[in-house]
């Protein structure tokens, strides 16, 4: 969705010293919701609790990782304005509670529709911007609250209208603002260093498999629930018998075995192989994976997905147009 021809600008005295992109609200909310699943909830690892947002030439890049998995998504977007050196930010993924409570972007963008504008403000200075400038506006008067801001995003930058109030200013210091029709979400930027995730992506993968993601997801969900029930029963028996007092180790969670062989991608739990999905494969491999992580990753793909792997001790890559998921393997003994 390209902006109006006269909208694209560089940062000047009249335009915020930040970067703004416009994208589909539905696509943005879907991508943020999926990427946010890979964000850590461990507050001691603050950099991993966020989603990295990067403004590229023609798309927004969203990344998160908890060091056990990595989700990457791209959302087609058009630039409204750009500021040199302001091309990315790290924001909290999920809302936190307690003394250091912070809002999260995943619940913040839930339900946004239509066009959505993502603005990234620099962290070094305080920026003031007027929500209205010298542009014509054809929006209805009820689109404008008393304070003068036009909440309709279709004009993208600003407007001159009856409800225009030149004293309406917004001040932000180091924040990301997501706005859509009737909804806005402002989040402070996390002051933390996000890891260099690009070096984690594998190069050549001798083992590949292309299959229908929803077909394998149905099998994976069934096995995930079976693994949960198995662990719950084993843990209840462990506590009931008082094995902890006798020094016995706690029961281990069950892992899935993903096998690529012949024309199939199979999943196995407790040594019982279940046919997963037909696939176009090259090479063979058997690797252990966390069932919940595999389900979360597959849920982000609507059609065919390509699996790439090297060895059973290296990460497994799932990729499709616009999305990538990297899963760390589990050592099976």
C-alpha cells in the first residue's frame, strides 16, 4: 500500500526525527503475535523479552528469540519518512507485572485493522510533533477528538481541518508508536542489546523437506497434548510416592522426534512413529525437538514450508515466504 505521492519525506524541522512506515494492520498484528511467541519471559534476560523491529526499504522486519528458538517475519510496508540512523528498535513483547511493569506490543496491537502506521522515535532526543499540518483533510468531523488529532490513518501524516488545533503536540522520548483507525499503542524502547541473530541462520542445509505446514501441525498438536498428559501423570506419581525425598530425579518431559526420510516427514513420541505429512525430501535426518516450540513455529505458516537441517545437533530451519523459524534440537539419550 503505497502512501500518497507527496507524503514521503526526510526528517526536517516539520517532520519528526524518526522513521515511520505504513503497513496492513491485519498483517502486522498477525506477524507480531507469531513472532512474540519466541520472546523470552525471563526478566533476568531483558534483551530476550522483546521484539526487534527494523524498518527496511520496503518492509518491516520483526525478530524475537529466547535462545532456544528464533522467529523472523517480514511485513510489506511503505516509508512515510525516514531519519538517518533511526531504523530499528527493541520493544517489550508481552506485558509484565510487578514493580517493573511494562506494556507489551503483542496485546497492544491485537485487533488492529486497516492501515497501520509504525513510528520509531530516536532514543537520544525528545521530539515534538504536531498531529496536523498544512494538508487538506476530507475526514468526517467525528474522526477528530477534542484535542485536535485526526485518528484516521489513511491520510498518513497530518491534515488541516475544522478540528485542527495547533496547540496539540505529542512528546516522545525513545518510543515506538503503532496507530490504526481508532486504536494506538505506544511502547518505550528497551535499552538492551539484542543479539546478532543473523549469524545464527544456517548456510547450506544438505537435508531439506518441503511439506504442507497445516497437515504436520495437526499431528504435532496431538502429540504435544499427549506429551503434556504423560508428563503430568508421571509428575503426579512422583510427588505422590515421595520419590523426591529419596533422591530420585524428577521425571523428564517428553520430546518429539522429527524424521525426514523418503517421501515423508514423520513425528514420533516415545518411539512410536506416526505418519506426519508427505514431502519432497533430500537426505535423511532424525532430530529431537520441543513439541510446544514446533507447534508454535508451524502455526505461523499457512501453506507449504521448507525444512532445512544439517545434523541432529544443529538448529532446524523452517522457512516460507516472509517467515522463518529456527528451532534448537534436543539431545535424546
